C-alpha cells in the first residue's frame, strides 16, 4: 500500500514537472495578445507584419514538430524535452534583444520551434511512462498547464500594461523554462523507448520505480516487447495498411482542433473585444484574462471526467457546444444593439466557446494524438499531427485579420462553425474510445478494425 502511494506521488510529480512545457506553450500563445499593443511603439510594423509576427511562432512550430519525431525516436523522449526548453530559452533572450522587425521575426520563429518540439515531446513522454488507468489524467496535465500558461500571460500582460513594458511580458516565461530544463536532468527515460532501443534491463529498472508490483512490471515489459519487435518504424509505416486509419483519424483531429478558431480567438482576444465595443485597453485585457481563467477552470473539471466518462463523449459534447457558441457569436452583430451591449454579448459568447472547447477538444486532442499510434512510430506520428496542427494554426493566425476584414466577423465565426461541424463528424465516425486501455491494447484493437475492414472490402 505504501509503495503504491509512493509510486502514485512519483508519477504525479513527474507529470507535473514535464507538463511545465504546457506553460511555455500557453504563455507564448497568450503573451503576444497584450504585447502587440505596445511592440509597434518600439518596433514600427504594418498590419501585415503584425500578422506575420503573430503567425511566426506557429510557423516555427512546423519546424519543431518535424524535428521532434526523428529526434525523439533516435535520442529519446527525455533529451527531446531538454532540447525544447533550451530552444525556448534562446528564443526569449533574442526577443529581449530585438530592436527590428527581422530580429523579432527570427526570435518568434525560434520560440515557435521550441513550442513545436515541446508539443510533441510532453504528451509523448507522459503517455509512455504512466500506467493505462492514469494516462488520461496525466497526459491532460499538459493541456491544463497550457491553459494556466495562457492565464499567466494575460495577467502578466495586464500588470505590464500601464508601463507598456512588452519585453518584461516575455521575460517572465524564462522562470518556468529554466525549471523544466533543470528538472528534466533528473527524470528517467521512458521504458517503451528504452525497450525499442535494446535497453530492456534499464527499462525494467525504471518500471520497478514507477509501478507498484513486480507482476505489473513483468506484464508491461511483455506487452511492450510484443508490440515493438525491437525495431523503429519508418515514416512510410504511418501510411501502411495497418496504420493508415490511425494516421487519418489523428491528423484529422489535429487539424480540426485548430479550425475551431481557438488560437486565433485567444491571440486576438483583446482586439476582438475592443472592436466589438467592450472599451479601453485595460477593460479588454481584463475580459481576456477572464477568458483565460475560465479556460483553466473548465480544463480542471474535464480532467476529472477524462478517465471515467471517456474521451469520445467529452469530445462530442465539447465540439457541439463550440458549434453553438460560434453560431451565436456570428448572430450578435445582426441584432442592431449598442456597441457596449454587443461587446458584452461577444464576451459571453467567447466564454461559452471556451467552456465547451476546454471540456472537449482542449483536453482530448493531446490524448487522441498520443494514444492512437503504435509505439514504434509514435514519435513520428505525433510529429506529423503537430505539423498539420501548427500549419493550420499558422495560416489562421496570419490571415485571421485579413479574413475577418474581407468576410466580416459574423461570417468568420460561421466559417469556423462549419469547420467544427467537420470535427464533430470525425469524432463521431472515426475516433475510438480508449479510456483505461493500454497503448498496446489500443494498437491491437485498431489494427484488428483495419484488418476486418479490409476483409469486408475484398
């Protein structure tokens, strides 16, 4: 009993520490929304250049996600997280030294690379080191701390708003970045990666530290070895007959998660609320902070249900709620109300959007991506998903303002609602329920489904 409690505490501590990467991700999404109000006073930029600066971090994420898979499979999950924290630290330092658009662009690209790597590395590491019964809860710690990072960024922005010190806004994130870097130096590699790289004895030693019984250790070692065949998979394997359905489902979820408009709404929240008629810079920043807090609190609630209610029901409920919220937001400007009333109703609509996104897509996306792929190609599979996720996010962040100007905000909200309907259909027809199943059980179940599908079509 005592050993079981110690193991649980150790896994909790590991998951919390590793998931600090989520703070880096979330902070980087949130901090730019407030910093944009003041960067242009120091570094003159056109609207197009501002869009490029916002999208640059996501473009850098494309590079990071592509690098993360091969590095994670070749050198280990732990070194991958260490690398991501170092790249992030270098990006922040370069921002603090930036005095031109080009330097700022390079810094944001570097930050994006770090974000891209950490988005692959953390769910990958946690999904492979925790037990099946706790995986849903601990993998979603990343999303929880991501939302906390957004809240943290909004409040830091609010604190620095009177002084307009945008460099101070960015500098604060160095603290969690250094904590992640130092903490990872003391954590173990994942047993699954070790077995895949012919280090079974070390994998067994680590499992003895993080599993409560010898029987559980040996059972897990056996299932890992059966699934790996002592080789690493290739990129081509992701599209093989046994994997293509998993790849299609995971990539679709990754893309549609961004096509809800979540990052665009979070990054441009102050601007959206101000344009809707909510008021001054401080008032809009307070409204944005409220959005961030709500996102964080609803994520906590969702984590409590992820391993009981299940991934698929949460996602379906959340996505349907997002569709309703976006249709409502698109309708507001057609009601002929005063600017202030329209602004308040828009804030309420964004609150509704955030509630449903947090309880569904927000927590499920990282789990769906990390659970669906076989261990042999999990690093590459997650990297592929995050590449398309970052690509969709980059395009939306860069062209969100021109798109909203061309279509109008009502039509833009309705466009996102249409995309989200596609998300609902993918979740309904393609996404399997994976709660309490081991990664190997999920793999065998999906491969069996593909095999039966092939027999039906013959």
